[in-house]
C-alpha cells in the first residue's frame, strides 16, 4: 500500500501582512513634504500597509467584541479617508467663493 504525501504548500497567512508592513517601514515622509496634503498621502500609504493587520486583529474571536467593533469602525473611517485622498487640493480654487 503506497501513501501519497501532499506536496502542495499552504499559503502563509502572515506573508502578505509581513510584506505590507515592510513597505510601511520603508516609507518615510520627506522633511520637505510638510503640507497637509503630503501628510494625508503619507497616512494613506501607511494605512494601506497596516490595514491587513488591523483587519486580522478585528476578526480574532479572543479579542473583546467592543474592541473588534472599534477596530472595524477605524478601518472603515480610514477607508473613507483613503478613497477621498486622491488630491487633497483638487477642489480648491482661490477666491471661488468671492
């Protein structure tokens, strides 16, 4: 009787999170980029790397339900910021309300 071993590799569930975290570590704001728009752009870059970690934490059953709810709310709020962060000055026109 022969036994066939499964040679398929299971995907490492933490590999993609580790890759995103590494991108965040490598992303540093430049001192010259001190505008509000640059700060929002940096926030969105960092958030895109941290979001998988926050999502994973929010799904762990041993974390209290109200903590998971707050994490989920935080992720949703930052998703809204990230979606609207294309160009923070796009709608700005000097003197348009005059």
